[in-house]
C-alpha cells in the first residue's frame, strides 16, 4: 500500500466522520423541531380556548380573567390571526408592520396561513364561530434551518482544511524535490567527468568503436540527466524546437537499451518539421518516463509501444500507447501523485515529475486517454503551438 493511498484513506475517514456528525446533528435538531412544533400547537390551542371563554362567559371571576389575560399576553413568539365569520380580522399578534402597510402585511400573511393549514375553530355559541390561524415562530424556523447551516459550516471547514493541507503538502514536496534534484545533479558531476576521462583512455587503447559509441551515448545521457535535475525548481527557458527531432533523440537512445521482445514504433522522421516552444531536455525526460512506464507495464510478454503525433490549429498532441497490463480507471489521476507506484522498486516520482514538467513548465496537459486491462493504455500530452 503506497503512502499516497494511506493519506487519501485518512482524508476519506475524516470526511465520513464529519458527514456522520452532520447527519447526527440534523436528526437531533429535527427531533427538537418536532417537540417545539407540538408545544406551539398546544400553546395556540390554549389561546383559542381562552378566547372562547372570554367571548361566551361574562362573569368568570377576577382570577380566571387574570389567568386568561396571561395566556393571551404571554404568546410573544407565535404569529396568530383571528378572523370573524365574515372574514374580518379580529386579532393579530406578533407581526411587524406600520399603520400604512398593516392591511397589506396581514392579508398576505393570512393567505399563506390558509394555504398551509386549516384553522382552529373557536365556537362562540348560537352558530357563531371565529377562526384562529397561526404559523411557526421565527425560533422554530431558525431551528429548522440550523442543521443545513451547520452542515454548510462543516463542509466549508473541510474544504478550507483540505486546501490548506494540500497546499502545505505540495509546498513541502516541492522543497524536497528541488533539494533532492539539486543535490543529485551535484553528485553526478564527479562520476560523469571520470567516465569522460575513461572514454578518452579507451579510445587511445583502440577499444571496439561500437563500445566507445555506446559509452559516449550513455555519458551524454548522464549529462542530460544532470541538466534535467539542475533545472528542477527553476523556470526553464523554452525555445522553438522540432518536436519530431526531440522525440527521435529519446527513442533512438531507448531502442538500443530495451528488450528485443519490445518494439518501439513511430510514424515520423527527423526530416519532418513541427516547431513548438520546448525545453528539449525536460520534454525528452517525459517521453523516456512514459516509454519506461510502458516497458514495465508490458512485463514479460511480446510488447509494442507506439508514439504518435497529431496537430490542430492550436495544439500538438503526442500519444504514447502500449499493450501492457493497463491501468484501472479509478487510478487515472492517482498515478500522477508523488509516491504512488505498483513496482517493488522506485519512489513513484516519474509520472509525477512528468506532470510537473508538462503542466507547470510547458503549460500543457498530460493524462491517461484510455486503458483496457491487459489490452492497451494510451497516455496523451497536449502542448500549445
């Protein structure tokens, strides 16, 4: 299990825990809302009964009258409207209005109340009735929407925490990569100089020219690698380069160093020209990484690697395809994360560095275009002309 996957799993666990907290809060708040709604209904029903007693009995005693007055006056939260049988508004309470807009506010509120629920009927005797309408208090409404607000705050917190964590992690990775790359470039300097001296010595000893040629190629490649590492962390200059020449340089070096069971094919020549802004050494690194990735995916079977170039008015598209073991669709993005690897050896930095070179230095795009298990995989690079 790779490091990246472990970190990703912990993020998922934290996210799931936060969701459960939000759901728990939502369920508990809904329970409180139901209880408060029942209490408000009982309060309104007691108010209706108090109004009925006031209207039907003249002599209830001072204590009863005081109690009924308290029942009516203590409702300071639930908006109510009591209307007569003919539709005139008799009582209203807990509405905000001015004398100028009073009728408009109460009429509109009454229409909404009628649309949402039936009234509480207040029988006054002799067939006369009043009708009490009410709506939920502002406290109940706020409590109803509080879980949604709380979930929003939790999600916002998770997003901010994720962005901060990712930004910090990327910054740390960048510093590590830059330091490691600079140190690698520095350390390679001495053995490269030594190899060059040995090559000159072998020339004087009349060693086989084929061996000398291959040693020179390897020494030149090491110098390229040193240059590539030295450029990590700085913005390399891009020059108009013939994309076909750059590709062929990388392919020609790799073809003599891969197994004979693997065939590297392409449909272009060095005489073809298509100039685009490139850092040839860094772009060649990307192609070598993709080809080596294809070689690893092919494993022990007969393999084919195909490199193609397409273009349109704005872009140049380079595709590297192989008939290896393929990549699960769920891993299309993961494979470009630092530390991800399915190999026993390696640090899982090749594709991550390739993505950095293409997207940050060349302002292009690199992705997995398609993949079928044990049939084919195609990596696609898109560069601006």
